[in-house]
């Protein structure tokens, strides 16, 4: 069996084999909407972000909307 290196040695590389040993599945999150979000700058909402371990996902940015309807699906590996 061949091992594929992911990343550079400086980044603390892991092989595909070691990544798959720890893989449990995928988590799919449905980010539907925000209601009355705090105004941070010129009536626009920041994207909604999800972080789990080293993974960080975010919705798209909807300009000038404090009640954004993203209806986005974000997928994290576990």
C-alpha cells in the first residue's frame, strides 16, 4: 500500500492512511437564516461561520441584510 502525503513536512503532514483511520463520517449543517443580526458595518451581515478542529466553513456574504436567508449547506468531516 502506498501512502500519499498531505501538506508539507513543515505543516505536520499526515498520510491518507492515518487520516482515514480517524475518519468517522460527514456532518452536514443547514444554515437557513439569521434574524435581527447586530449591525457591524453599513447594514451588512457577516457570514455565519462554523469551526470544528482545523476545519472552518462559512456561508456566503449577503450585503445590506440584517435578516439574511442563506439556505446554505456546509459539510464537515469527522
